[in-house]
C-alpha cells in the first residue's frame, strides 16, 4: 500500500512539473536570472503550492492524534537504520 501511495504521489508531482513547465531548463534559468530577463511564472507555481499545502499543514499540526506523523517517523527511522548497516 505504501508503494502504491508513493507511486501515485510521484505521478501527480511529475504531472505538476510538466504542466508548470519546470522540466524546461530555459524556463528555470529564466526564473533564476534575477538581474536579466527574469521570468516570474515559476514563482506563481510555488505560491500556488504554498496556498494548497499551508492550510493542510496547520490542520494536521493541530490534531491531537498525529497517526500519520508517527508512521512517517517510523518509516524514516527504518530507512536510516537500513542505510547505516
């Protein structure tokens, strides 16, 4: 189940990159060129991501039973332990 959720999340993330044209190197370089021909369109993509994620972050943060956070910490700990040995 965890791998399926990861796959779906990755697909959604990849589709978002394609739609926002963040896979186009010229677009990214245009965004990073602050003193030349600056392209602010990727800033709007980042602002949109913050608008979506910020309310959810605060809702989850206020919950008393943070079940998903506990699962995430356990998974990260497992990965770190496996990488150490």
